[in-house]
C-alpha cells in the first residue's frame, strides 16, 4: 500500500507537494519563497528558525496561514562565511556547536559531538520559538536531513512530531540521496513519502536542471510525491552566503525560482493529471482537526 492509499486516494493518484526549503536563510530566500507561493506552483515551505532572516518569514507565515508551512529543524550550517548557531544559549547545548559557537558544517561532526539530549532540547526550542511568534506549522522536516546522522536523533525527531501532532517528512529514498544509511525498520507505522525528487549537481553542472524538473513532472508516478527545491535570487546576498558552494548555490536557487514560477508548469500539472496536496491536509488526516 502506498502513501496515497493510506491517505484515502487510489494507488494511481499522482499526489504532489512542491516544497521550498530554507525560508529564513536570507532576505533573498524569503522574497523568492513568497513569490513562489503567490505566483507559482509551490504549495509548501519550511522555515529555518535559527537564521538571521527568520523573523521576516515568520511574520509572513503568521499573516498568511493559507500557505502550508513547516519548521525546517536545523542542526548544521554548511556555509563557508555565513554562520549561525542554536536558538538556545550555547551553554545549554554545548555539544551542538564548534569552538566558535556555531553549528557544525557537516553531519559527521554533529554525529561525533552532539548528545541526543541537546539535539532534542534545541529542536524543541526551535518549534517553541515559531509557535510563540504565532506560526501554526503544518509539519516538520530537517535541514540537510541531519536528524538522520544518528538513530537516536531520528528517534527524537519522531518524538517531537508526536508531541506537537505534526507529520514528519520521512523518506528512505531521501536519506539515501543525501548519503545516509538509516535503519527505518521500527518506523513502518509512519507515513513515508513514496517518491522524492531533488535536483542533482550533475544536472546543474550541465545546465539541465530545469530539464530535470520538467522530466519529473512528465514521468510522475502514482503515490505521494515530493519535489524539494530551494528558491532564491542569484544576487549579491546569496552569492555571499553560498560562496564556494555551487551545489544548491545562488545560481541553482535562481533556476528553482524561475522554473516553478513559470506559467507553463501550471499547464503541465493539468496535462499530467497531477493533484497538489499540502502537509496540512496530511496532518488533518493523521491527527484530525
């Protein structure tokens, strides 16, 4: 039984969430995310609470509850010259940070240093900060899928989801995509995304990223599908943040924005009989209300 069937649809129904990650990362990311929601086909996004531009996106989320939004739980910061750390005082979660008080750049450093107690405490604090501002999140997901760095972290992720009655973004395929080997045998009762689609550097390098997205829509299969994108503008701000990081860099993010705000994509969804669904609809089916 696929996820579509578990949600009450037929096995062949092409359900799709077009999801914008990393809102709150930067002003350019926020502007592009908002425009993607208002003008394009993006129908879900998630916010990084520890980032400097969180507040701008939080106010938008509070004032625009019609748009599906989640908390992009954050434990790592991959950028070379743009650094941030936990929302809690470093003294409360010292195992999550490097010698300068910032999140580690890579998941392996997180796994080597972090305690599950500090992970769960910080992720809970991120959700609480979002709730305090007035955001009503529809789901939780994970930046760089860092919750998969250790089994104990993933268990904390599940506990937090159940505590706040929020669906998790879970996918065996996605863990594999980001290079994580995760045993999910004890998670079988959870709802898994059937098919995850995310741009690969080989397509970007060849100038074929937009073509990849078009092919995904043309060949979409039945079940619950998720396209993960990172819309932003290729401006000085994003170039500075993503310096020496072409993978999901500013140029890549501009392509994401351009493709998913193109009117032709709306036509393609209709042609392929693709049904957009939100995490909030899924949340109501799982938890009610």
